[in-house]
C-alpha cells in the first residue's frame, strides 16, 4: 500500500476518524487489555485472570473496544476469543506502552527538555 501525501483537509478528516478510537483506548484498563491482546488472543476468563479485573469489568471495557473496531471476537465453543482487530495494531499499542512506561527505550524515543 502506498501512502499519498495528505493535505490539511485530509489530515483533519483522518483526525476526526481516529479520535473516537483513541478515546476508546484512553483508559488504563482498556490499554491493559489491548496489551494483553497484542501478545495473543484471549478469552474473557483469560483476560480476567491475567489482568486481575473482574469478569464484569473486563466485559465492560471490551465493549467500547469492540464498538470502535479495535477488538475482534471469534466464537469458540461456549466462549468468545478476543483478539486485536488486526496484527498491525499490536506494534503501535506496544510502542505506546513502551513510551509511557519510561523505560530506557521510551526515554530515548521521547523528546524532553
């Protein structure tokens, strides 16, 4: 896929499209779930165990991620398996976590005074 240069109008339109997805990711619990899903798909039970959140809270936070197309669901028996909408999302999610974690990699990648 070749990206074309985006003019001011194109960037503004893309920002309008992206803002709801970023807002859905703008919660620490949701980011936690996305980071878990960036490693591999999980059931709600697995997400509950890995995150320490209750099943109700995990389901509550998965809802906006599903609504904004960030998480996909695949039925498996009596469970649903949740995964990132696409593999391409895993890299940026992990990069954001690295930057936010103030690791040496994040510190090197950030602009600071």
